[in-house]
C-alpha cells in the first residue's frame, strides 16, 4: 500500500492552519502539526499528530521532519495582531522572521524543498489602485505586514538559489467556520469583525465599535474582501500541487474580488443570528483604507483556485452556527 504523503504544518493548531489540516486529511495526506500553543488550541488538532515546540528551534523542527518523513511544509506559525505589532516589534521580527529562517534551515538539513507560506494582503499597505494585483508595489504600513514581507523576500531569495520552491499566499479577510462544526475562529483577544459582530448580537450588553462611518463608500463604512476559511484551505492544497512541477517562488492573492462593507457584514449577522447587532460609532482607525479587495486572476489561472463558499451570507452562517456549537 502506498504511504500517504506527510506535510509539516507549523501553526496547525491555529484558525487557518487547523482548517488546512482537515483539508489535507480529507485529500489523503497526513498533516503533522508543529505548534507552541501560545495562540493555538490543542483541541483544534484532530487530524494527525501534534508536536509541541517552537519553530525557531531548528534542531527540533528538523528532528520532527525526519521522524515523520515530511515531504513538504505549510507555514502558518506567526504573531499576527496588527496593533500589538507596533508595540512589540522585537517579538514580531523574532517570531515571524527568525522563525521562517529557522524553518528553512531545518528543511535544507532534511532535504525538504516545498513550502507554502501564509502571507497577507497587509504587505501592500495603502493600495495604489483597486482591485489589488500581485504586481503592485509592496509598502506595508505596520510591523506585522513588514515582517510578513520580510519572510516573502527571504523565501524568494532562497528559491532563486534553487534550494526551495515557495508559494506565497496573500490572504485577504479570512472568516467563517468548518461546515461540520469541528473547528472555527477562536482568538484571544478576538479582533476580527465577523466573530465580534456575532458576539455582540448574542450579548446585547457588549456593543460593537464601528470604526469610521464617513468613508467614501456606498454606506460610509470600510469595505473588505472576505474569504471563507474552507476556500483558503483548498488553495493551500492546490499550491502544494503547483510546487510539484514549478520551481522558484510565486505570490498569489486569495480573495474574491467582491468588497463587502462593515454594515453589510452586520446585516448578514443579524439575519443569521436573528438578533440586532448593537453598535457604537467610533472614529476611523489610523491606516485603515476605505477599500481593500483582490484581483484574483492569477490564483485561478495558475492554481486552478476559485472561492466557492465565500459569499458573505454563507461565511456568516457558518461562523454563527459554530459559535452556537462551541
């Protein structure tokens, strides 16, 4: 019997990582989660073994790869709070950038060459034009985005030597939950709009802050590109397949190209929960552009990836259902 390919998933106990582990398992691969559980959740690791440790420990990572005979890597392990990153740049560069360097060092020791990197649209900063294409300039405006871009540049430079093959996946707004109710979005603290709006609808004594209602958009609130986490998971599998036959490095936007406003999200939450979302109008946050949405043509052309679950109604319904089950 042919042995299932084994994939090392750093940060696989986190939100997107755990959904990708489930997708890997469903596709016949074996995910091995490596996570220090600083922000991830042990109970989210349900499809394959968990190795508790830090991605910055190169010897430990290499030992895990060898023991499990990993053939490729999906790299999610990172600190990811934009506001916090400005106050803790040392920790963010150490964890995010040094962690990636250590991981690639372990890959080279073990002869593993394929890596799919969890990046972000924050590498673009304030967009020059919309929709955002992968060819636009990358000028991140926060520490978190700069650390992600630094890792992208490092992986690109390593790929240029032929040592690795890298797919750089720039997420837009990941949201939603597993259709089976096994896993969902659980951050502490929670900073994302969809779960915060659901919490506010379920707890009327905790109104939601709406940051800025005077933007030059249809309803005055920010517009963002929301992608269902299960669609993101599928993109990672397709990126792994892409790297089987493609050398070098390549960046891909993962978005729908359909901007959705804050008020539209709130209306979707109210329909799903059956309750009003109490809100408080607050000033704009510094650095929040009015709109951010992707031009996703490259991912469709080269990966064969198209978001199929990412209308805002489906995203919110899955998140609300999981919140009731959790």
